[in-house]
C-alpha cells in the first residue's frame, strides 16, 4: 500500500502500530487522518479478537441459540407446532463468510486512510525500531496493541480441551459440552450451546460465577441460567481429561467423580498476547498481572513506546480500546490532548437471559458512598405470560442517598444490553433518581421499569 501522508520525521514512520485489532486500527486510521505517516503490523487476522474470535462471532452464535426458545414461545401466540432442526455447519460456515467480509472492510479502511499494512509479527529491535520478517522499520512512536490470548491451564489431558479461539469452528456439533470458567465468556458460551441443543455443564472453581458483578445480579442470573437448562456446578474443577476410544472425553473432577462429554471449553481468563515481541530489547514494564503499565496518555516506561487496549490494566472491552485509540491519535497528532473517562462504562453479558450493567454494584457503592438507597423490580416479562416461559427479569437502581445521584444500574433480562446503553448516557450526564422518576416511560416495555421504581428496597 502507498501511504499518501507526508512527514518530516527522520524515521520511516511517525507511528508504527503492532496489532490490527480494534484499538490498533482506530489509532492507526485516525493518526493517519491527522497527517501522520503510519504503518500497522498484523500477524494473524484483521480486526483482532473482537471481529474474529470474540464479540462478533459470539453475538452471531447467541442469536442462533435464541431461536430454540423463540420457536417454543411462538406456539402460545398461535403459530403451528413444528419441529425445527439445527445444522451446526450452516451456522459455522456462514459465520466464516461474514468474518471474511469484515476482514476485508478493515483492510479497505486502513488502505483508504493511507496506512501501510505489513503482514507478520513485529518484534522490537530497540525503542524506535521493529523487525517484521527480514525487514526493519523505524518509527518515532510505537504502539503495542496485540490484545490478549485465552489462558488454558496445563494439566493431564488439557490438550484435549479447546479455548474460545477454536470453539467457533468445531468440525462437529458437540451433543454434550463442559464449559469451564466463571467469567462472562464462560457464561455466554454455556448459554450458546445450551440454546443450540447441547447438554451443557458449566464448572467453576468458585462458589458463584461473575465475580465483580453486583451480588443480587449474580445470584439471580445463576438461578435463571440453571432454570434454562445449564447444569451449573460451582466449587468444582477438572483435574484430568482422557480421550476415549469413541472420541468422547472423560473429565475427572477434584472430588474424584468423572463426566463424559464430547467437548470441553476452557474459558478461564485471558493473558496479554506479548510473547515474542522482543521485550528484551526495550524497557517496557509490566504490572503484577503481566499487563503493560501505562500513564494516562498510554505511554509505557519507554518514552517512545505506547500501549492500549486489553493488554493494559483497564477494562477489557472493545469500545474502550476504540476510545483509547481515538484519544491517542487526537493527543499525539491533532494538538487536542484527550484522555479517556473510565467512569460509567456500560457493559453487557450476552448470557441467557442477558445481563446489562453500568456503574457500581450495591456492595461497591455502599463501600464508596456509605449511605445508599436501592430500588429493585423483579417480574415476569409480558412476552412470557403467553409464550409460556417462566423466565424472570431483575432490574436494580442504586442511588447515593446524599446527592440522589444514580450510581449503579443493573439488569438481568431480555435485551438488557440494548436497554443499558441509554441508561449509561443518563448516568454519564449525572442523572438523579428524581430525573428518572420524572421521565415518562414507554408502555408496555421492560425498560419503563427503570423510571417507575418508587419503593426503596432498604
């Protein structure tokens, strides 16, 4: 690709970005748009984890898994009984085609911005030089944006388990699956495979999954997820996996019991994908978790080297990486110093039912503010009264009593991710409970519950 930007830098580039994921692409494209001469190196696939083995394919599979309940629900609304069948290969292959389309869009975006795309793993030679293959490139500034990689513990037979990198493309649909982990990725995949018709078990070594979320939300979600058909086994872990003659897997648990299954997914966390980057040649400090330490402008301990996205200590969310890439470009190349405000960042867990959350949970809010007021609504959605599903919805508002400011909003229920986005805007604007109360709701919707809660829980 030809870069049309002009620069007076003595280096080959003003900016060299290692990693073409969400943050790296945004930083590259916007910096080039502001006049910088930019290159980005990518050794795997355009768009990074989110586009290829994360947010995008996961949400597509969530959609696919929701049809099983939709077919059942439709009968109560007068639709004739049918016996639909699910074909894994169709979903998998259509996903592959869609991701390939998105990869091409990322390539075109970078090309259109005048960014040089270099295929290969970049490694540091010194603080201003990287090598890709047998070529070296110099740059005034270098960004590390290589994201994270799934972590799978090493134990007897662990090679028979897959991670979120491989789970989307299994050759055959597993009629039985064990999902190991207690974070949002594990919870989401348990819901996906349960919805697609697999006999699904989720194991977690702790007493309750989704650590860090509001306690009521965790407990309510566990109850609803178990009711949906996922076999939740807390305080449980695998010690060994053995492949059987018929291709199935035998998992031995810590208590000595065993389970037979067709696939085992390990979703036990992710670690910075910084191996083989040549860190021996530069002074880039890591924190206690192995993440790259940065200041508010994403600078590492090496003045010319920056880092952003999931491999830094902040929240591991695609929109956060995008915001960081934009802030970097504005600060460095548009004379517009910009930092990212990490307060009131909404997020969703696409389990079934969904979880949407913004701000503090009840426990964290009480610790920070002391006196809080909690409002809660627990109901069966109108859709399910005729559809027949027993699934319930929980909504929760947390208010700092002294200021009446809403400091936490949480929901477990259908479309929670869609609903929480608008709530996050209100929180970012500093909305009080009085403002929520004076807002007229849309009837009949689940979202209107957030503006009709009047009786405090405590």
